């Protein structure tokens, strides 16, 4: 049996999930689970380290990145479903000093 | 609705010690309270000798500004008023800056048995220890026969905290505590969280959850306590907000200060924030979710939360924080499955099963809820069984003189 590649979605409003598995490379399928255990298999776009995030839906440029049911920043370019989400394609909207 | 209401009262009760003010304690302790650091050695000798006592061995109470001396007096009074404390023995030196006579008067007014010894008046250490042992023994004999009674869950005040956090905290253990917090609030209980430092970058989210919105008095107060804390750091030339999230946070997967802050805030659940308590304040009839303006460091926040009147604390950790508090059971919820395996004698609940995919947040949340009912009714937490609760202190604002 193949080892479970788990990603967790903590709130129903979230559009990203956090990966808790090693060796997640471009094309690896991960199982995304919500807090009740409902799951969806999503192929990952990009290499994603342990504890980092992927998109659960397509996120247009400028849209909010949602985690914990709240905005944690905005997409700095269009992000596809399954794509690695981090500082290269999202930006904080708080505490930057330039906003 | 009728069925729901009945489930609430029939379903969730605990066995607690009823106090004269109507509150219920999860423990039945005689508190030995040094009114000043200089009384600690005498107080420790008394506690070593007399079973059923605990001591508050803080480091304050003299050579401080009046504001802080008042604060220390208030906190020691509210620790003694905690429902987990059945009786109190104040150990005074005689020349301290705290107001030990006010302590005595306010604690006696609760209807609990309260005694005081004064080291200088009694003729020094050995005589004070003897008098203190006699007094503490008498208090233990007075209160130790009290029986537990059934109490509705709405009598509970839960404190929340996280410490020695790691990547798993924001995704597992904090989410579990958030689940428990929501459930307790829905059942009519009181939940108090603090760690004002961790609100940085997320204060707007908390203010949006405040009763009356971000521009109401509660919302404004949330911004005020964060600003107050930042200004204290700035007064000694430090900027707490700059450079967040840290390069280490980014390498670990945190993409913004909002994400970092939310990972901590999630342990408060999702219910509206009813108000902000000052560090020294106790819960009287407040219900629902409250903030206490307390720093994140363990000795000071645990003291502040015990002074709030919390009968227990739920504590989230990833790397493994082992300590508790003398009069407040601390339930350790560990989000990291490897830490839990390594430190199972310190960790009370394994939320690492969420990270491994064995269980959901809701399942572990229910396990945590079942455990808290047992702890409220007398089951020891792991730190209690190991007596790992010696360090505590009172959060002061000004310099020592």
C-alpha cells in the first residue's frame, strides 16, 4: 500500500491546505482532508516542502489566500489548483510598512 | 430546542468543590502565599512539611513602583480567591511593599479560612516556620474533608495557552483547543486566552470578532493592548513587528505575519470576543470568550490565568513544554507525534494523530473535551502527578528599584 501523502485544510473557507508529508514533488498526488475527515486527491504543481501550502482551487491574481477561515494575504499572480503557495506567489497585506 | 437544552445540563457536568461564593473548584488546596519574595524560604519549609498545601513562590513584592506593588497585591489576592483554593496562609515578612493587611481582609471576605504569620514579629525564620506549619496543618484539617459535588459545565473557566510551539501547533493542537473553546462557550462556560504578543499581525482579525466590531469599545481595547505592548518594547529600543515572519518561519512554510498570528489565535476558536481583562483581573460573572492582556512567557501567563479563576488550563505544544502551575491543572495537548512518543510522561493528549492522518481535528477535540471533564473532577494531569509546577511569577510593568 502506498504511503499516505497528507495535506490538511483546517477551515471550510480555506483555499489552501498544508502538506504534512516528505518528498512532495511536481505531479505527486496528495490527499487533502478537512477537519471532519472529508478528503480529495489533488496532484501537486511544483516541489513542496513539509509544512508548506498548496492551492485547493484556482486563485486569481489579487484574490485572498484563505487559511484558518481568514485572509493571510493576496495572490501576487494567478495560482492554479494544486500549485505550491508561498512568498513567491502571495504577499502579506499587513505589517509591511508600504501599505 | 428543548432537547438540546436538556442535553446541555444532563450531558456535561463535573465533580467540583463548592466555594462560599458559589463557584466550583477542581482542586481543594491550602495556598501558602508569601506576600514578598523575602518570605519564600519560610513558605517553602511550610509546604514541604504540610500535605495538601501548595506555595506561590513569586519574586516580587518590594522595591517596586507603587503601581507594581498594587498589582502584586491584587494578583496574590485573586490567586487566593481562585475556586481551586480552599484556604490560605499568608506569609508576611513585615516590612514588604505589598499590602498584606488588604490581602488578609479581602481573602477573609470570601468566607474561606485564612491565616497570616509575620516573620519579623514572630522572631525570625525558625519560629515563623513552626507557627506556619501549625497554622497550615490546622487549615488542611479544616478543609480536607470537603466532598465534591456535581456542577454544571457552565461553571467552568478554561484558560488557554501555547508554548514550545512548532509547525504542528497551528495545524493540530491549537485547532483542537479551538474546537474545545467553541464547545465550552456554546455550553455557557467561560474561556480566557492571552499572549498579547502573538496578536501582532492578527489584531484586526480579533477586533473583527469583538462584540460591537472593530470600532466598538472591545475592538478598540484589543488594538490598545497590542499597541501598549509594542510601545513597552519600543521604550527600550526594540521593534517587535519588524522582520516578521522570520526567515526561519518562512523556511518552515509561513508566508505572512497574518498566517503566523492566526496559527496562534486559532486556539481561541471562532466565537465573539466579549471583552478584555487586565492582567490582575478575575472572572466574576463573565461568560463566553475573553482576552486577558498577558505576555506569552509561561510563569507570568500561568499566574495571570490562575488569578483569573480558571479551574484548569489547556496548553498546546509541539516541542514539548513540561511545566504546570501550583493550583491550576494544565492539560498538555501535543501536536507533534514524535514529541508525544518521546515525552509521553509529560504530554496529556496526542494531537499528533491529526498530522499522521489517523484522526480528525473534531475527533481529537472530543478526546480533549472528555479529558478535561475528568481533570476537573479530580484526575491529575501529568505535570501534577510529577509535581512539575514550581515556577511561577507575576507580570510587572516597571523597573525594580
